[in-house]
C-alpha cells in the first residue's frame, strides 16, 4: 500500500479528498510498460506486485496486466499495470492496449545500451495511441544491481534521453528490489493527483455551464 503525505498534493486535491473521503468511488489509472525483450519489464512488475523475482521467467506473449491497490490521502485507488511484449511480432497486439494510458513507462537494460537507443521508438509508438500531453512519461533503467563502469556510462546517456523525452528517470533492480517500491509510489501519486485534478475541472466546468444556463433562461424581472 502507498500512503502519500497530504502536504505533497495540490491544495485543491487535498481539500477534495478531505470532503469526499469515505464516499468517493474507486479510482483507477492505466499504466503501460514498454521496452525491448528481456529488459526486465515483467520482473519489475512482479517485484512490485508480488514481491518476488524469478530469473527464469518466460517472455510475455501479447500483453498481461496486474492491478495494485493503494490508499492515497484516504481515497481507495488502483493502478492497472499493463505488461506488453517486447517481441516485434506482438507489437500490433500490444499497441492496441496503449490507448488511454495515464502513465507510460519505457524500460531499458542498464547493461545493454542498445535497449536504451530503442526506448525512443517504444515511446513514439505508445504516444501515437494517446492524446497529446495526456500521459506521464518515465524512463526506467533496470538491473541496477549489475552496475559497473559500462552501466554508469549508459546512465549518463539515459539522463540525457530522459530530458529529450520529457520523462522522469529512475534506475531500479527487480532482483534486489532497490528503488522499485519508491518508483511505483511516485507513479501512483502523480497519476492519482492528475486524475483528481481532471475530475475537479470537469465538475467546475459542469457547474459553470449550469450557472450560465440559469442566467440565460431566467425570466426578466421588468
């Protein structure tokens, strides 16, 4: 479970949560995880959702997903995390599941710089299925436990890539669990806040329409 401190959130979000705690319906955000074959997408998700690590996992066929439950500022909240195949032959299947992603996580292997080079194409594919500026973007380097001089050089390039992609960069280890919970807590907090702000904007827009309608249709007093 992830319980974020209330002061970390937008003031309007904090107020709305306090007013609706216990009455608001379950909220859910969609997360898609993309990247090359064998970069550790499934291992990353399994470490977070199931707290286990299996070195001998089978490659994902098409897509799979996990649902992780949270409580954020007293509000029940779910992340629907879609694990997509890294094989070229499954790209057409997987791309259909990119739509409606509030979060796009592009994953690469810190020990293989070629997988970092491919992240831009993976991101382009995912963004093509979504509205502009509708998704948070993360660039995640896996296998941090194998860190050496090569990984350190790759990480320098990764930070540059993240800036170009307008993504937030994280390095993690599914094997040891390093930074995994912290990373997904960050993902959940940002997605939750964005969903709440969107909901507030819709509510305010609806109220403004009602108010305008009342002004237009009210009979004249003269």
